[in-house]
C-alpha cells in the first residue's frame, strides 16, 4: 500500500501553464521598468509563445522566457531580438524548459548560444490547505505600500549575500540594479510583499504573485546573520496558506540546483517539476560553425 504524499507530476501542459505565468511576470516587470524610467527605451517582444524583454541596464528581467511550447522562433524574430539586445550592449539570455521542444536548443546552439547554467522549477499542489507556522520570536506578515522602502532594502541587502550551498548563481547584479528590479516587480499586478521580523527587527522579505490559479513565490531573502533559524520556512508557509485561501491550485518556485532554498521548499512538500537550461549569446557573437 502506498502511503504519504504523492509527488506532483508535471506534464507538458502544466509546464506550459507555468511558463506562461512566467512570461506574464517578466513582461509586466519590464513594462514597469519602462514606466519608472519614463522613456520608451525598452523591449518586450512576443516570440513563439514566449517573450523577449530588456527592462533596464543589468536587470535580471533581461531575458527570453517561455519558449518551447508554440513552435520554433523564426530566424527573423531572433535577428530582431539579438540586434535589439546588442544595441543595449546586453547579452541575450534564454531560460529554456526541458519539457519544451528540444529543437529550440539545437536552433539556439547553432546561432552561437552557450549553455551556462541551470535552474530548477518546483511545485506543490495546494489541495491540503497548508497552515502558516513560525518559530518563537519570528513574525511574518504582509507589508503595505508604506513599508516598500523597508522591504526593498532588506530584500536587496540579503540578496547581495548569496547562500553558498548548491550550484552557484551564474550572474551577479549591482545592488542598485537589484533594487530597481524589485521596485519593478512590486508594480506587477497580483504581487504581494511579505516581511519577516525576528524579535521585532525586520530580517527578511519575500513576494508572491497570484495569477490564473498559480502562486509564483518570489525568492525569499534573509539577512545572513539571521539564517538557519527557520525564517525562510516561515515566509514560505505564510505565503502557501494565503495562496490556498485565494483558491490557487498550485504554487511554484524557482531555485538554484542543490541550494538551501531548494532543500527548504522540498521539506515543505514541493516536488521538482522540470529544469530550465540557461543559454547565453554575447552581443555580436557569431554563430558556431564546425
């Protein structure tokens, strides 16, 4: 007899649904960046079911997301994207789900893209109505607009001190770029921010985006001196409970492979759904030839 929780199985339909939520998130964040700068010097182009975005200099939203579920991107579309990114002196980064069409990987490799990293997408069904829980001395609550600067400061400061467990991040961002990206993120529809306090002091922050029944959990960031105290788990459980209460059927999170974040979410019932390969083409790099 089988006992315990059944793993969440991810087929191509579920992967496409999750990737489309990511496309919406990246697109809206890039548009928020353009509004923040009050200029039209940005990029958000639809491409083969995905989107190519350039939000701002050094922004983590500068990427192509969502490819693999609606045919191959045309050479003309990729030419346009690569030229636009090159005009910003920015590499083109593609985050490609391994459940998408494998022909896209071949196409990109032939154009000079290089595999640089991976990231894991994990998910958890929300049918069991999870309940929030926090260790003694820790309080987790939603933050409102009056606390935006506090939230930005703690999330950006914590993110500058990455956890060393697992595969290292393949890219680093200046603190100012991270702050701007987080400011753009909170302007996206469906986003809520959370703060964690330890003995009354703000020590961590996180976010959640709820759209189309999916709860996208933004990376929770805890100040280094307050890690390993259950704060990440407390932020996670609070957001899961709120997501379930709104009627979401699934929560998803993206982590570095083998990271402490991945370990924490798996302890909270998340399953590895699929992996994204991260492929990068530097500006004006020529296609590969044998």
